[in-house]
C-alpha cells in the first residue's frame, strides 16, 4: 500500500498526516463555523484549526481520566486565582508534534500557520507572574505525567486591555470570550452550590451530637468548564477546571408576570457577577466583598469536586490525603482551610479532631510576597457578613492554635499577637497567610533568598514554631512555550547542535557550553538574535509607530509596573544618558533602544504616573534629531504572554532591578536569560540563583544587597543628601522637574519627584550611581560582539535549573509525594 493510501485510512479526527489534517481542517471550517473557503474570515480559520487540534487531544484526554481513576492515582490539585495560560493553539500543536505536517497542510490550502496563530485571543485568566507560574506548572505536570487538576475561575473578562492615550494608561474591557473559546468543554454534570451570608444555628443530630447549621442568605451554583492540558511528548492530558457562577433559577416568572422585569433576572445578574471580572477594584467596599466572594466561590466548588472524586474512587473521606495534594497558590485560596473544615464538620459530620488531622495532611501553601502589606487580610465585619460559618471555624482554629503557641513560647505575648489568625489592632481582620500557615502541612518560598527572608521576617514566628514545614522551591518556566514556541529560529539552532532532548530536560543545554569557542556557531547565534530583533522591530513599528534600529542594543524592562520593581530607576538612567548625548555629541557609545512594557493596577496612581513619564520621555527623545539615531525609548502597550513571546527572544539586556529583598522570585528574569539576554540586576529574588548559575562574570550586578538595604534604613536614610551628592542624578531629576517632558508643566511629575527627594522608600536614589556605572560596563561589553555572544551562549547553556519541570519534580518529591502515571493510547 502506498503512503497516500495509508494516509487516506487515517481517521479525520485523529490522524496526523498532511492529508488527514487537510481533511479535518476543511470539515471543521464547514461544519463548525458554517463557512466555505471563499467566505471564511481569519477568525473562522483559527476556529477550524483549533477544533482540528482539539479533536486530537480528546481521545488522550478521555483515556487519561479513565486510567487515573482506574489506578486510583494521587492527584495534585492546584488552587490558583489566576492561570495565565497564553494562547493554546501553538502550544498544543508543539506538544502533539504536529508542527511540520500542519504547517504543510495549511500551506497546501493557501494559508499560513503563523498568521492563523496570531489570530488567537489570549485567555484573560491572569495578571502576571502568579498566573503565569500556575500555567507553567500545569504544562510541566502534564509533561512529567503527574496527575493534576488546576482549579480556578472562568473569568468572563480579564484584568483589562491596556491602551495608551496621551501617554496615560487607559483600561479597556478584556472581552476575551467574544469569539468563543474552542478549548473549553462545559461540564454540565459538575454543578455545586455555594452559599453566602445569613446566619448559623446550633442543633443536636440523631446521634446526640452538637452540630452547627448554616442558613445562608443566598446560594449560587458553580458550573465547571474543562480545558485539556497536554504534556509534551507524552499521552497524558491533565485538566484545568474553571468555575463559572450562575443563579439557581435564571428567570423569576412570578416577578416577570407582576411587571418586575428587572427583578425577574436580578438573581442571574448578581450570581454571574461573581465570575465576571478578574480582580475587581477592591478600593471600594463593594469591590472587597466581590473579591472575597470570588475566592470562596472557586475554593468551595473545587473542594466539593475533590470530595466527590475521593468518595467515588476510594473507601471514604479518610483517604482524601491519599487521593489529593492540595496546593494553595498564595493566599487567594487560603479560605480553603476553613471551607474544608466546614464541609467535613457540617456536611459529612466528622468530629473536629478527625477533620483537622485530614486538613493538615492535605494542604500546602506557597507564599509569593515579602511585602507585609501584600499579605491578604479581611475585616471581621466583612468576613462575618459574607461567611459567618467560616468565621466561627476560624475562631475555633485560632483558639486551639493560641493554646499551642502559649505552650511552645511560654509568656511570649508578642508572638500571640503576631501569630493569631485575627489581627486585633485597629479594625480587626482575618489574616489569611496565618490561616494558611496553621492549616498547611508545608510552606514554601519561591527563591532561595525569598525563602530565607520568609523565615527571618514576615513568617519568622511560624518558622520558629514549625521549621520542618518550610522549604524552598525556586520558580521555573516552561522551555516549550518560552523557547521552542516563542523563539523557533533559536530552538532550531539548538536542536541542530545538541538534538531536542532539552525540551524534556533543560539540563541538556549544558552541552552548548563547548560551542562558545566555535566562531561559526557564535556567528549563527548572532544571526538568530538579529532575526528576532528585526521581527520585533517590525512589531514595534506596527503597534507604536516608532522605528527602531535592530542593530542597537535592545534594553528591556517588561513586568508589572510597581515602585519596588523600579521602572523609575531605569527612566532616570535614560534621562541621564540623554543628557550625556546632548552634552557630548561625539560620545562613543553603542546605540540603545530602551523598551518598557507592563500594566499598572487601575488604582495605583504612582505606577500610572511612571507609565506617563515613560511615554513623555519617549516623545521627546524620539523627536530629538540630535540623539534619536543613538537613543530610542518605546513603551509597548498591553503586555501579555503573546507580547512576551515576541519580546523575550529580541532582548539583549534584561532589566531585573528591584530593590533587594522585595521581589519574591520573578520568572521574566528566567525567560529573558533562556533566550540569550544578559541580565543587569540586584541580588533580589531568583536573580541570586541565576547569577550563581550563569557565572558572576556573565551577570551585571549592581546595588545594595538585602543586609545593606536594611542597614541603610536603620541608619536613617535621607535621599535628599544622596541626590545632592550625585550630580548626574540631580541633573536628571531637575530636567524632569523643568517641564521638558510635560510641555512645560512643572507639576505633572511632581508627586514622583517629591517622593524621591523626600522619601524614596525603594532606594532608587541610593542605587542610582551604581546602576549608572554598571550600565557603562554593559555598553563597553556590547561593543565587543564576540564577547557578548560568548556571554549570551553561556546564559542559555547554564539556565537548565530554571525549568518548571525541575520545580515540579521538587514539589512532587518533597511536598506532594505524588508519582507519575504513564498513559498509553493505542
């Protein structure tokens, strides 16, 4: 039988040959979108291709679920308020191994795969690093064949789309579902009730036991939407289960018949608001209520689902810790501790000691912040009104815990106050991090420095009490999306050089190290980098109108806009560099393109002012003909996973310049380094470990370390004195204050300048001189193309530790105690 005959026997929905894929795409275009080739739009092409790829996932998806159940596999339940997955289509094509055949199939049909991929709307299910980490972990869990379910919320609208109007950030609704989502499967059999408000009452059950009954004010339903998550090079397809809120009755016919047309649908509207938007503005009270309700909603649905699975697959509730390891991704799902207790006590009538023992064997907690103000708390009044039964349970947990603290630390009243689940100062509040620490079997930080600081600062008391609970699990990122998919030319060069084993074991990158002495390889490395820079320059011109030189140094800071991340330190260097070029027209320095990207929280005024300043500086610099051939500044709007996949491969220099001791880990630093960018940074977060891995000589270090930061404040920090002693800094601040970047308005940036002169809480001024000097070293090294290439290659060759696969293996070994389960689909 010839090849074409063999291909014709493949099933249209599962075959991987070019002919099968062409048939499948044509069928889906007609039968799913209802379009012919002549009438089809780009979104129709995307939809048809997405269903073509999804069809090839579903057989594996079903087999995986069946095998996990048959083997009673222990499962990781990853609870996260965010899953910033990025586009699904390209990742699934890569993981299925369909890229060559699918590309050829589309070409033969007169289409371009990259053009179709670019049509996909990114799911708006996350904000930044927390959600992207969760998505990387889901990718790695499937690739490592670890049974897992990711639980979260199916937000109808994402955080927001960012537009720039007159230099200011403007938030636009992120209607990511406007064209549907072919990757999700509504699971109509999975609906769970979730209660709010009301009051509790005591009663005696039939066995004579004192019980509590919650009489809620309202009840809504959570409906499951399932997204298959495929691993690379394996048959395993795990599950991302997101919950959509809906009313028990979507239409009140009696209200309608009485002319109350709004009241007839009011319950539906109120219920649906719960999963309407990611992170509502929680400055007003109504926003705080909604956010707490969101967190409880997805946690309750998820735990009810896990208990259902446990009772289905095991001999009873006592086996829950054998069936599930539940990971709390920061404090957003920490209410799970109290909800699990409520379900066991009130719904399954367990006694307290049994319920608490199961709780402490089932949950683990990842902390993602060193900022005390970022440790989530809820006012007692709001908590009582929203979750009255849970507050009772938290009081009981706290009462028993306080007795334990008293026995452990005799007479230490300070510890009692700090460790209590209730903050008794001022407006009393529930401390969610404390609840997570008390209820969890394990607590981990996300970088070595971060974990050590947790032990000695924000969670010191808990570490003193339970040192055995604490461990470090340094973050990682998936090389499948952020190199193989995002940077295909570099991936092709690496595969040609060392094969493709690195896609499942990033430590294979170490085999690249000997090639730093190969001049031909270094030349090809530079060519690949230039391809990425030319591509990104074209993208910049399209989205911003700014033309940049691909041969200039691409100096990039792309991350959430926050004062501790110190975009304003970078900007002060840009202004200082601009002044030098103006004052020294013949200055011998390589051309630079400073690229900024990131979103500011809608209520964060100072961060929004930083975005305005960035665009204001760009407007002046880019129009100044005396310098704009050597200096350009660009703000890339609406940073996302899709934008990042374009940006990471193009970067020459990665700005990781947060104040030492403020960043938990960072993952952008890993993505940039994985794509060959060199890092300029402080000893903060995972920078410390990246520098150790790639070599001190291949990392541009500057600034105060954690101990020096603390000492500077202890000695009494006066930024005004530093500014007056640093002429270049003084000049830069004065230039901004002169109104040059604000059409003569000297007050526009006054809040930012006043903060630096009088407060400077993140030591921008203290680190400026060292930063500027370090940037001088960067410029000198960049002029030496051979030196820069060697350093770039070594950054990639030594980045293997920072794979999310490694992080997941450590979680499985040290915390979850979960084993892989291989799936075979015949």
